[in-house]
């Protein structure tokens, strides 16, 4: 993946409200994810899958509404956010 690409990639709840969004279509190296700008705290969530449908990350919002970060992720086979996969807010995808 070219570092000249938009890094991080920002995916909003509106981007996946009606259809799934394929972020990467093939092997990719992910540094980490961040879930932010959600509104309801612990009832907000996001789901990110690989191309085979396996869950890669599924954060739940924090009561203080601070951003939720994943640990280091590494190589995954594609990245898809399913339809309605983000309840509110945004997911930032940092890649290498």
C-alpha cells in the first residue's frame, strides 16, 4: 500500500448505512484502528471484518466517549465494514 494514499482512512457510520464498504481488497498491513466521535457511549459499536467474514476488530464505545484504540494489528486479508457496521461516529484505519 502506497504511503501517498490517504492515511489514515476515515470511515463514518454514513459510509456504511446502506451497503458494506470494502476498504482493502487483498492483503494489507494495518498499524491500528481508532473508534471516535460516537455519541452514546457504551451502546455504540463498530465491526470490521476481513474478506472472509472473520471479525478483525469490534470495539464498544467508552462511557467517557474518548476514542477507543486497538492494539497493533498486522497483516490481514482485506478489510470490510459490513452494512450498519458502525453505529455512530467514525473508524480511522492506520495502515503501513
